[in-house]
C-alpha cells in the first residue's frame, strides 16, 4: 500500500521536528528511526491524514514532556495520547 501525504492535516516534506523530534515528517515507521524520543509515525493511525513523528504520552504529562511547541493530545478513537506540534491542532478535530 502506498501512503501519500497529499492532503495532510499535519506533517509535510521538509518538516524537521522539535528538540525531541515531534513533528518531523514521516511516511513510514522507519522515517522516525534515529529521531530522538519521537519514534512513532502517525501514519500508524490510518483514520488520520497526518504524517509526523510523535511520542506516546500520559494524560496530563509534565509541561516539557513533548518538547518545544508541542503538547500531549488524547484521542479515545485512536486509543491513547500522543505529542502533537502546536501548529497542527487546527483541523485535526480531536
């Protein structure tokens, strides 16, 4: 199956991510390898049109858990919480 970032709600070619790697552009899990703490590519949640590396986070984590310009966002339909770049929450409808 080919995954395309066309129409992505968050994550575009060239996005480098923050100090923890959150927000780096990815299409596959391998794209998040050697990316600090953010080793999960959001394409693993097929219902979302997002293409960025993230970190699984607990509900109400420490303020700096997700790194610079990112926060923990919980989504019960996806079954958990993950770090999301602040610039990406518009349009995600979470």
